[in-house]
C-alpha cells in the first residue's frame, strides 16, 4: 500500500464514520420528543427536576443511568408505587419505611413533594428501551418457578416481607399467608391495603396488569 492510498483510506474512513455518526445523532434527536413524551413536560415536572437537584437525590439514587447505587434506581419507580404512597414516603420516610437502612427525612414542603412525584411520573413514562433491566433473580427465573413468584420479586415485595426466612421485617411474614387469607382478601390487600389496615404503610399495587395481579394472588394463595 502506498502513502497516498493509506491517506485516502484514512480520509474516506473518517468521512464515512462522521456521516454515520451524524445520521444516528439526527435520528436519535428527532425521536427524542416522542420517546420522552415532551408534550407532558409541565412546570410541575420542571420544578420537580430542580427539587431533585436541590436535595442532591442523585447522590444515593440512580435515574436514567445517572447517580449513586446506595439506594434504589428510581427510573421506573412509579410503575411500582402509586402517587399517594410516594407522597407519604417523601413526607416521612421513617414512618412509611421503618427499616435500619432508610432515607433521611428531608422535611420537604407539600409543593416540593408534589413536584417530585410529577417529575418521577414523567421519567417513568420515558421509553428507555427496557432500562433498567429486571433484577437478576427475576431474569433468571426457571421453568419451575410460578409466574407470580417472578412478579413478587420484580415488585420488590421481599424488601418488606419474609418468605421462608428470607426478606424484610417491615411487613408480615408471608410464608404461610395462603393458609390464613382467602384469594379475595389477598387481592383486595394488594389493590387497597388501607381497606384492611388504615395505617398500613404498604403501597397499592392496583396498577399491576390483570395477568400479573392474578399470578401474584395465585402465588401468595399457594403459600400454605
């Protein structure tokens, strides 16, 4: 290969790579409004972003791939937590989550809490190509595992409830819940925890799909 041929390959390789890069960049930017639901960017959402930054929430939490890993990733948290539970948690984390490892009370104002919930709800709706991935325990579910067990793990239920000695102590031990409660009672508890226990810190899981709800109820009912 001569020097002029090498120079030509370098120049054309650079040009072609630049064209591909610019093309992909344009494609990504043109799809961004649709993927982020830009039309839902309200003043409340914007103020929630500023509240998030003001209290340095990224120091502990990851959102959209940016932040710390000390606390849960919150990119899709509103798929697992209803707005009312989230408001109560932000108002007094220690009351709602009385565990050893817990979020400090930031003494947020009601307006700040509402803005944060709006911001987290907007982020939850962004098309992130299924990021963050499912927990390894869920992704590695074997054929012998009941579908409801995967839902139980995906929703983080073990953070509060024990199963066969594994899990948290915030909520009741569910090892034999199927022998104590009817499927109807379990489903009502999942959809509206306060209907049974007015002071329950448990979030509502009413937003689960009908299939996931049935699978979860079937799984819990099988725990005799």
